C-alpha cells in the first residue's frame, strides 16, 4: 500500500494498492481536518488489516484503518505528539509525546 499526500493539499491522502496500481475507495482520498505533517503505515500482516497513523499540524496523533475505504473513521490517540512510526514486523505504532514539565 502506498500513501502519498496530495500536492498542494496537505490534508488529503491517497491510498494505492501496490499490487494492482489502483487507488482505493474509488479515487476518493482520505481528508483530514488539518494539514498532515507525518504519515506512518503499518507494514505487518495482510494489506486489508493495515493501519495509517497521521500526525497533523496541531501535533495530534490519529489512526485509521485502511480496510474500510468506504467510510474512513479517524481515532485520535494523543495530543502534543512529536513523532510517530510503525514497527516493521508487528502491529504496534509508537510515538514520542512532548511533556510540558
């Protein structure tokens, strides 16, 4: 699965199946409410079980399942997040959070 940002529209993410070259969800990108600054796509398991983690300009860490491309449901996992990444061989997503102490 490939997930490039739309040029000039940093709140839209296109999801492509790398085996077929076709865009998922009938060519409709996923739209985030804010500009996206970082993406992390899980690499483990079948492609229909992949998760996409997004970090937006407000430093909110959100995650969505790319399995159901008809209605994207975004879940916020944390705020004031510095970075995020997905493990290469298993499902966990990790992030570093800025603590204001």
